[in-house]
């Protein structure tokens, strides 16, 4: 693999995350954190709307279909584990609900938001 490809992929991913952030903000969500990581895993975006906190995985690829394929069950498990750590550190109590969403960004700018993409 060419050394620049990793950097190019990271830039594409950051562009997808920026698009996802703007999309969520337009839907009334407040972005609480982004690219949050711990030993359990990484969460691309953490957003809040009223009593709901969403943990979002953003996948960017040439097409929405290719992006969907790239979200593995292992990644989902790591995000769930990281979310438990995040919740424990930020002391969000039982008055808050949480959900795991996925946002898929295609190369031509299309975006697909799946609410409740998986459960803990």
C-alpha cells in the first residue's frame, strides 16, 4: 500500500464526519463530543437532543452500499463498550436515554442516517 493512501483515507473519513456533524446539527442535535476514544474503542460522534444521547458511527465510501458493508459487528461491540465507559465518566443518569446510530456517507455527497442501527 502506498504511504499516502492512509492519509487520504483519513481525510475522506474526516470529511464524512464533518458532513454527519452538520446533518445532525441541522436535525437539532448538539454535538457533545467527536472522535472520542478510550481503551475499549472509539466513537466518531456523540450527540444529544433533549434527553436522548446518540453514539454515532460514521462510514464513508464511494457509495452508501459500500459504506454499509464496512460496519462490522466487532466495531459495533467496541462502540457499545466505549459508550459504557463514556457514560460512566460523564455521569449521565437514568433520566437520559441512549441509542446507537449509523450515518453512511457516499462519494457523491449522499448521506443515510439509520437511527437505532444496533442495540447494546
